[in-house]
C-alpha cells in the first residue's frame, strides 16, 4: 500500500515499539479509526488516544495480540533503520 495515499503511519508486517509500555511487536492489521467497544476504551485506553485516528492490531513478542492507538507507537529503531 503506497504511503502517499495512506492515512496511517505504519503498515502490515512493520515492527514497532510501544512508547508507553515499552514492548515490541509487529503490525498484523490496521483500522483507519477505533473499532473497539466503548467499555474496553474506558477501561484500557487510559491516556484517551483519539478514536478518529488509526489504531493497530499488534502481535507482541510473547505471542499475545493487543490493540494500540497510532500515537503510542513508533518504528522499532533496531529493525527499521
């Protein structure tokens, strides 16, 4: 997917680092905006990231999967020089 027409910063398969919780993972899916339920958002998304910005399904190094707002991710500096 060309980045010039994309509204999201990261792409499927890209390795990323979570800035707040200091873990690494791989993007496995991208949502153009928040697609979770309000209850999960209220309980888990404590920093209240914007729902109208991209959110990512991230497979963590331990094999678990999580849902992360774009603003909390950065390119993994070790693998994406």
